[in-house]
C-alpha cells in the first residue's frame, strides 16, 4: 500500500488540516503531562527532604552519636535525602530535556504547518480561479454562438422577403449584423480554447506537482512530530531509569545501616555513659531506742537528725552563705572533655544581685518576700564553685572526664612540640643563612611556646595525679565489693560513737560526701549566718509556696550548706520551684523542711494533680 499523501490524499485537504491540528493538540497535551509529572516529582522530593530534615538528629544531642540504632537512623535519613536529590534531578531533566524542548518544537511545528497549508490554499485558489475563467469563456462563447446563429437566421429570412428598396437595405444591414456576430463568436471560441488549455495545464500542475509536493511536506512534518513524541517518551523513561542505580544504592545503604545496629554494644554503651562508680548502699544498722544511754548515730540516721533540727526553725535567710557544690549530671554524663567549670551555673542565667535588690526595694510585702528568696538563691549559687579536680562528679564520671582532659592536653602538648621543633629548625636555618632572616626574631615566639609547654605539662601532671587517685578509689571499691564490704554504711556503730561528730571533725581534704562532692568550712558559714539574723522576722510568718509536682531522688545527697536539703536515694519529695537554669530545684518534705537539691540528682514529675503532695516515703 502506497504511503504518499500527495497521490493518495489529493482530495483530502480539509481532513488533513483537521488531523494535523489534532496532532499538535496532542503534542501540547503530552507536554503538559510531562510538566505536571515533573512538578509532582519536585513536590515529592521537597516533602522527602523536609521529612528528613525534620527527623534529623540535632547537634545538641550528643547521645545520638553514641548508639548504633541512632546512627543507623541518621544514615537512613541521609540516604533518604539523597533519594530526594535524585528525584529533584529527575524533575530537572524532565523540565529541561522534554518540557522546554517540546514547547519550543511545538511553536516551530505550528509555524511550519501554517506555512504548508497557506501554500496549499494558494494552490487551491489558483486552480479555482483558472476554473472560473474557463467557465466564463465557455459561457461567453456559448452566448456569442447563439447570438450569431440568431442574427444569421434573421438575415436569411430578410433575404427571402426582399422585394423593395427599403427591404433590400434592411437585408443588407441584417447581413452585416450576422457577420459581426459570427466574428464575435469566433473570437469567443478562441478565448474559450485558450482558457481551456490554460485550465488543463494548471490542473495538471496542481494535482501532479503542487499538491504532491505540499502534501509530502505536511506528511514529513507529521512524521517528525510523531518521532518527536517517541523521543520524548523514551527520554522520560531514560531519565527515570538513570536515577534507579543511585536510588538502589541508597536503599542498599539503608539496609546496611539497619544491619549495623548492635543491641549488645548499645547496652554496653549505656553502662559506659551512666555508670557512676558508687558502691550500693549497705545494710541499715539497728538503733536501740530502749537503751538509756545516748543512742549511736549511724550514717543513715545522720540525715534524719539534721532534718529534725531544721524542722523546728524554718527561717529563711536572705544573705546566708550557702556554699553548695554545682550539681553533677549523673543522669546525662558526657565522656567528652569539657572544662570542669562548665558544670557550674552559667553567669548568664543568674539574675544580677543589684537587680534583685532594686526589685526588693520597689515591691510590696508579698513580692518582697519572693525577691528575698531569689536574692538568697542568687547569693547561694554565686558562692558555689566547681572544683578543678572534678570531685563534684561521681567517681566513674570523674575518671572519664579527667581521662578526656588528659587526652586533650596530650594533643595540645604534641602540637606545641611540633611548633617548637619548627621554630628551632627555622632558627637554625636563619643562623646558617642570615640573608633569609634574623634568628633573634624567633626567640620571643620560641619562649612563648616553651612557657605554654611548661604550663601544659604541669596541668598534665596535676590531672594524672587526680586520675590515679580516682583509679585507686575505684579499685578499692571493687575490692570491697568482691570481699563483701559495704562501705561506710556497713561499719558497725557502738553506743559511744557518733557519726555526726566524725563527719564534723574530718579534715578539709577528707570532707567528701557519699555523692562525690566536697563541703566548705562551716565556721565561715556560721559567721555569715550571724550577719544575716536581722532578716529573720521577714520570713517567720511566710506562707508556704504551693507544690507544683513531685520528684524522686536518683542519688543520695548531703546538704552540707544552709539552704540545701539532704535526701537519700529513692525518696519522694514535693517540688516547690522548678530549675531556673542554675542546676538547682527547690523541694519540700513534710510541709516543714524545704531547700534546694541538685536537679540532676532527681527525676521531676510536674503534674497539676500532684499539688498538695507533702508526704514522703523512702525506698531502700
């Protein structure tokens, strides 16, 4: 079957025009389809990227870099973000390689189609004009022939009736008219023959030359359009298949991340992070109340006696020196080498004492009491400081912090030594080649490096001493644990011994509480307290603050300073005031005892239904 529009469809000009118009409409519709698909891919990539960003671990959370399941999830999110990148690349390829190209080609196709059909219409108009001219010549020739025949008939009839001179003259006139009509008919005949020949020639050229050429061009145009649609579909599939290997690698990486999760390693890491190094509490000694002699005070009852003495006097002192140690972070320790001073309350989080004094002078009676509380708390936290040997931390956490600090110091020492060696080589070069530089110009910098090395080495020795002390204590604790020893609580108390006296008479170097903190001299505290007695009356009739929740102690704490509250492990207390960023929480026991405890030593449960909770219980 022939496939030439010029010969097969020579009489289907209008249908070809409709078909090619529908083909261009289809091309535009397909271009719109690819564009919308690219928008869908881009929207999907954006949503995937936002989802990955939303659940990506925050930099402030150091815990998420320790455990394999957190690392696996972070790797999965990174691979998901890579999938989003590939989807964006697919959308970009669809837009640039298909949508833009098809849009440009559609405009060119419309222009070309318009040109071809304009040529076709001009050829059609030319053949129609030639046909009309032929028809006009034909009708004129027919008319002239009829008129000449009628004039000849009239002339013949007059000749038959010619009898008089007048009639002869009419016959002559009729004969002349007939001759004129015959001559006009002959001219019309010549014009008709000329028009006929011209039309036949135009018609042959139209149907055998012009129409085949024009229709062949339209056919070529249509084939190119169809081929362009084919290429666009192929490019679309190829663009999507191009990203499949990368997406497959991302999925393989997600599978590898899932396989890399190690539960046993994570559980060991939890032990490594949260292990405090404390010994478990020992047995509680029997206290014989039936004895007439003064009962012995065990280590466990010492806290109760201190709280008994405080229960009768609830005076709050605005200017009492409360040398409370900064709270250690037992619930979220970090093995990273952070400076020991970072555990103390940050200065930026405290209110200036001058601001509190101004508020105190310009407020009412009830507001003044709250200002005095804040002033008291600010003085207490200002007097507290974190020791350089990290003794405020639990033993195991102290060991990790000191070890990390030693590692960092060793790195700094290595860098300083490398810089010193470089300076020595430079000085040697300058001495051998004075034209390159002055050797004396290196001496100031070399002296600075030497002093820095001396300082770092001294700091290294000091931290190593503290680390050896912690290691010896941990080894002693482990030895006692293996031999069945119970530490301080397991020592037998006799009726004549007093744990309170032993604790008060210890030297400053041995004033280490069971929670790993150190206390200051109590004489300075009592001296400072005597200077603040003038503010007693402001708090004698003070209304107790309402409870905002409860808390449970995670570790024992001895409140050696005024304003703090002692507690044992597992004790339930009422929360009066939340932590304001300085590491201390205000709690109450039995509606009478109230004070601050380290926030990291407790687990707080803020609940409106817990207000009014004032009873306490101890879980041994």
